[in-house]
C-alpha cells in the first residue's frame, strides 16, 4: 500500500518542481528581453544623436549663466551678476507645467531616460 502512495506523490512533487523551474526560466527570459530592448533603445538613441545639435544647444544655454557670472567677476561688473540673479528669479516663478516640459526636453536631448528620478531630486 505504501508503494501505491509513493509513486503518485513523487509524481506530484516532481511536477511541482518542474513548473517552478519553468516559471523561473520564463521570468529569466523576460528579464533578458527587457535588457536587450533597453540596449537596443540606447543604441538607437545614440545613432539618432550623431547628427543632432540639441545637446550642444542646451549645453551652451545651461553654461551661459556661469559664463556671465564669470565675466562679471573678472570685469568687476556686479550689474551682470545681478541680471543673472534676476533671470533665475524669473525662471523660478514660471508655471510648474512649463518647467517640467523644459526639463523633459533637456533630458531627452541628453538622452536621460531616468528623468523621473532627477525630478524627484528637484522636489527634495
């Protein structure tokens, strides 16, 4: 009688472990597909930016306040520094929706896919 129970019980346990192994394999394959699609997306974005000038444009725009402040310090012209400060105050008063769109446009031009993480840093 014990022999009659061991055979089916062994089959059930074996089937259970087989299904678990298949689930793990399927999960592993899905993760590999995600990794491959991410790499493919990054390659496509790198190819697309080969002839793009957007990142250079935004780099210059973002560097202008630094250059203006440096110019003001070197030439001892506090009016330039004050105008940069006023510009940042005005930028700080912009509607949130515009600030977010601008942030997303700049992030996209630099190929930053994790803009949401950077936006969370802004909120802190």
